[in-house]
């Protein structure tokens, strides 16, 4: 099944015509469930529908997989939005989060850039002020969280909702239910579950 078909209804419900922008996290229920593909597809679907910028945050600061897919313009934009950041890098100033715009749509994808050998530690924290500023700057913010990332528990409660992606080949109902329960316990509202029936999850 094409992701555009599976996710069309979900994408349509993420942006209200006259309401404030949302920040929504997409998390996998198991490794390789395809959450990154779902997040990227939702970003493109919503952007094409509303014609306004969508921000896609990649929480995999080490590999930055989202910025390796597709074509981007060269210009970079700082994603710090002041001093209320949801991440810290030690020592201070050794890394920065930037956005690049996709060539064909105003989808801005984050990438963590670091000076070689300089970053000793990166951590994430609750930053409601940061996400409020994000909501005022785009039509929708999507946050792609890798499986098992330590920062999910800190960032997810600041979201307007979380979408769990489960691999149809790997007991999706049980895994999704267990993952949703863990998110609920840390204060993250679960919007729903996407069952990925693609034969090759990304």
C-alpha cells in the first residue's frame, strides 16, 4: 500500500484551518517500523495540502537520516529560536541544529551539525517555550524520534500528540499498545497508531 493512501486521512487531521499549529511526534514501536518514512510522508502531504511551511525535526542527532533523503537547497537556517532550546551540546557551542528546505516544497528538515571531535555529550530536555515558538512559525511541526532514544521521554510531553508506527510483520497490536502505554505514563498524548504494511520499512 502506498503511504500517501494510508496516511492521507491522518495528514488531513493534523492541521486545523483556523486553529493554532501543532507539534506532533512520530515514534516507532520497534526498530525498523518505518517511523521516519511516515514522518517524512506526513510532512510532504500536509505541506502540499496547506501550502505553508512544515518543519520536520530529526532527533537522531548522530546520523541525521532525514537530511540524507531527497534534495535540499544549500541555504541553512538556525533552529535555536533563542535560548529556550530542547537540546544541549557539551561543550557549549560545539554543535548546532539547522534547517534546510526541500527543493520542491517548503518542508524544512533539521540536521545537527557538529565540529569534528568536539561534541562530548548531547542531551534533550523539556522546553515548552521552544515548541510554542515553533508553533508560531509553521503550519505543522513533526518530530521524528528514533527507537529507544533517551530524549523521547523529555520531548514527548511537550507535544500536542504522538503517533506510534508499528511494523505489520512484528506483532503490531501488542507492540503498539505497549509503546503507547509507556508514552501515556510519561505524559505524552497518543493520537493513534499507524500499521506499516510496507514490505520494506524505512
